[in-house]
C-alpha cells in the first residue's frame, strides 16, 4: 500500500503539466497542445544526443541526475493519506527540505559551471528566492508538529485531521495557502517566474538550464514535474480526513491535483508576473502567513 | 533667422542641386547650432554626404515643425581636414556624424565617440575590428558585464547589447548594431529598374513596408514632377494607418507576453491578425508589399474591400478597447509598466527622438501634422502625446494611436467615396529631372521616415539616402534602461520595438 501512494504521485506528476497547459490554452481561446505534449517533448529529448560546452566540467554533467535523485528521495518521504510513506523517521521533514536543497545546490553550481553571465544571474536569483522560501515551510511544519506531537510526515498526517474545530480549519486553510504559494516559487511558475518566456534576462529557473540538452534536459524537466506533484500531494494530505476509505481518498486526491493544476493555469492566464525586485516581498509574505498559523497553535496549546 | 539655406517643402520639387548653398564649414557649424539651439521645433532629419562633381559634399536637412519647411544647406569636405564636431553642442547629431565619418572618412574633433555605426571594423583604421572593439567600460569589483546577442533567443534580428550591471541594476547599456547592413542605399543607386527600387524600399524595414514605400513613391513622383491624384493619396493614407494599427496592436500583445499576461497577448495577437488579413485581402500581402507604387496603383481599392476595411476597423476598435480596458486596469500588469524605462522629454529632445517614442515622452513630433504628405493635408489628425515617457506611456500611446488611426481611416473612407476618379497603373518609366534633388518625409508607425535622392545629369539617381526613425531612437532605449533592473530590459525594448535592419540599412 505504501508503494501505491508513491505510484499515485508519479502518475499525477505525469499528468499535471499537460493539464496546466490545457487550462492555459482553453483560457486563451486557443486549440493548444494535447495533455500529453510535455511527455512527447521529453520523449524527443531522451532520443536526442547531448552537447556539452567546452567551459563546463564534471559538475555540469552529473548535476541533473543528482537533482532528480534528490527529488525522488524526497518524494519517498511523503505519505498518501493514512497509508504511510516508503521511508519515514522522526524529523524527516527537515531532511525533506534539505535533500531538496542539495538538489538545488547542484543545479546552481552546474549553472555557474557554464561561466555564462545569464546563468550566473539565474543562479543568484534561484539561490536568493529559495533561501527566502525556506522559512515558510519550516514554520508551517513546526506548527503542525506542535499540533500533532509527531515530527515525521507520516506521523503528522496520520494524526492531523480536519474537524469542526475552527482553529484547525484556519490552520488548514493557511497550510494550503502556504503550500500552494511555495509550490509556485519552487516550481518556477507565474507570478514568480514565467516557464514560457524566451527572454534570458528575465528568467530564473529556465536560464539556469540554457546549456543543458538532450537526456540531461529531460531529467531536469521530470524533476520539476515531480516537485509540482509533491506539493499537490502535501496539500491533499493536509486536507484529507485520514479515516476515509481508499476509493474516497483516490477521488479526493484526483480532485486536489486537478484543482491545483486549474488554479496554477488560471493564475498564469489572468495575471502578469512580478517585477523581479518584488519577488522577495512576495515570498516573505508566505512566511509571514505561515507565522500566523504558528501563533494560532501556540495560543491553542496554552 | 538669417542664414543661407534653401527652404523646401516635404514631397515637392524637384529642386536643383546647385540651389543648395555651399557654406564654409565654420558658417555651416554656426548655422546648425543656431537653428537647433534657438528653437525646439527644429530637428535634424538627415545629415549625409554625397559625391558630387568628384568632391565630398555634406548636406544637412533640418525640419521646422512650426512652418512645415525643410532647410537644406551643405559644405564641401576637403581631404584630411579636421572639423569641429557639432555633437558637442547638439547630442542628437552624434549618430549622423559617426555615419558620415564612417562612410566618407570625414574627421571630427571633439566628437565624444566616433565609433563605427554599421561596420564590424573601422574603415579608416582596419586594425580596429569587432573582436578588439572597445566597448564602454566601467571598472569596479562589484560590477559585471552582460553581453546579449548578436544572436537572440527570440526570432528577432541581430544586434549586440552590452550591459554594465551592479547586481540586477543596469548602470549602462551600449548597443552595437550593424549586423544587418545590406547596403540598401547603394543598391537603390545601382538597381536599374524602378520596380527594383520599389521592392528595395519595401525591404528597408519589414514592419514598415507602407511607410517606406510611401516615402519612396512620393520621392520618385516629386523628382519626376508628377502628383498623385486625390483618390490615390487617400488610399495610401488608409494603407499607412492600417499598418500603424496592426503594429501597435501587435506590440501591445508582445508587451503583455513579456510580463506573462496571457489573456492580453492572445487577444491582441488575434486582433492584429484580423488587421493584416484585411491588408492581404486588399493587395495579396499581409504587410502591404506591392500596394504602394509611384504614379499609380496595381490594387486600387474597390467598394467591397473598402466596406470590409470599414467593418474590420470598427470591430477591431471595439475589441481592442475592451481588452486595453482590462490590460490597463490589471494591478499586476500596471505594476510592471508604471515607472519603468522612463525617458524624459529633455532626454528625448537631446537624443533627437522621433515618432511615437518622442510623443510618449511628451515631445509632439508628428510629420502628418507638421509636414503633411499625401492626403494628410486635408484630414484632421490629432497628435497624441503622453507625458511620463515610461513603458506605460508608450503602451497607452499605442492604444490612443490605434483609436486615432481608426478615426482617420473613417474620415478617409468618406472622402474616398467622394472622389470617384480612376487610378492609373503604376508609372515606372517616368523620366526624372536631371541635376535635381528632392526630400520626402513620411510618418510610419515608428516615426519620421526620410528618403532623399539626387539625380545626375542624365536623370539617373546618383545618390539615395534613407533614414529610418530607429536611427535616432535606439539611443532612447539605452537611456531608458539606465538604473532599471536588467530583468526589465526586454520590456523596455519591446515598448520601443525598434528596427535593426532599418538602422543598419
């Protein structure tokens, strides 16, 4: 059963990007590509050869694989409703965050390895924004840990259930908000970044992978898709009462992931992205909101 | 103002070359400075050299916005003479002097920076090539340089941009163009058939086909001493306004795209298509290639097409109004447009800005009003201006100009029906008057386009000069991004949407 949850995660990771694309093309009144387009692109990338620039070294070649494996390692920590995760230990949410950070560290130094001034700019933006995004996640899960008395994802989510208690409801709402907003930062979507842009000077994540090609580029895309699905799964875990039976759980999971994709798609259709120097403020706001949840819990516990 | 110059009018003539007074350089220098210093309304439309009677003659053409005149005067350059640069006093002349220096080896002293305009090497000193090209530098440990181009990520033309940045903030931008140099001016002289010249004029800048061909056609007509009939003039104006509408809507789409506002982008792109498709319906080409020819037209407007145009513009106008209302009330988008890339009116004047770039900075320069050509003499054109000179002003400028163009087309369509004369086929074989010259200005969507031609004793064109508005306005972009964030550069760039090949010729 634990493996099942992990498989659901992989399947949803396969579907979300195409779904977001569909939502965006419907919102723009375009015919648009099919839901499988991202996978056709990845299949093409896998079939292609790779080009390495002369200025790059070993780091550049191994970084995409390390990044992907870090993300898979992190994904294995996530439970699926009442079914626990593949790996679980006390304090694993700290491990979760830093294994993701390790992956990001490698993508940043791989961008610096190319010596391109664009990629250097992208790397510095990525480093800054992810650093600012970190406290939000910690504060939120620290609050959840206080509520439930557990420090692992499996423990937290097996204990945390939505009930009529209005404090818990507020806490859940804030949690969903924080996770959703962090996912926009982490997966480089509007309003923080624009995955569609071709303008090197305005990119954050995309500019870091300008030099990657073929197989490596496919790995990087897969890593991003997985990350997206992981945030969807976290949101699902937060709002699902774990006592439901499997069928209901799956239905809710599908709904949550679909809603996640629809919301992300609509945001990308109907608003402009932030000015670069507004991004820190935007990201710090997420932490501030998470802090509210933490304070609510402190009051509750007294 | 006393001085020695020939006073000519736009799209008239032909005038005799010998009527352009030849001044000693000191008088030329003083006259240029007096003219442009005393009055804001006078700006330089062209400053170029011709080889005349085996000597290099440098001609300066100034346009006076108050009385619709163009003043022409010249000097003769003797080899190895070093001239005092006008740029020291009038920065707007910097590019003209660089161009003359590059093409004729005229030496200037006191010019702030005589670097090449179009060639990858200095033609006077071939050791200086683009590889060891001295880009402007600021030394500092915390500064870094970002070079963009000449090959860009989008499907656009080549040009090199060198930023000097402090973190995300741009201190200085240097723009090096010339990668697209095709020698259009020389080809204009070399091409034997008049039709070839028309096709060359169409290719000066791909998005200003109508603007450049109107300038070319009226130049040939005035050199030949013929005048287009009212109906033909009206049709040309309609085509020019259609081009303006199409480009402004397309650029609004691109501006939305650059800030990731998908709705605005998708809607405006669709609207632009409906405009250019109407041009295609009219002449078979979406950009209006083949539509404007000297002396006549291969595609006279018929009642059916005129009705289509009228329906299309009212429909497009309404839809564009709807979407721009949304665009300019969206807070996330206004936060991106407001106070970004500001160019003040003073900077615009000093840079010699023209067209919509100047108007959005509060400088009311519009050739349609000041030096009316074709049928613009008889229709009422309002000059739209904005005051702030930021990206928002330029976006609003486009919105308002689309509205105004629609109003102009509606006026033109009414008078078009009242002038039911026949339009003849184009006249390619008209003889041009020998030893003459003429100057033709038109207001393309980007701004003032200047074509000037000189004929030799046998009535052949011996020198042809083209000036696209981009020539001045690239400096506006460099000024706009100072102290801005480097991530806002694409937005500033798009808000001007200048032509690379129009500059490079």
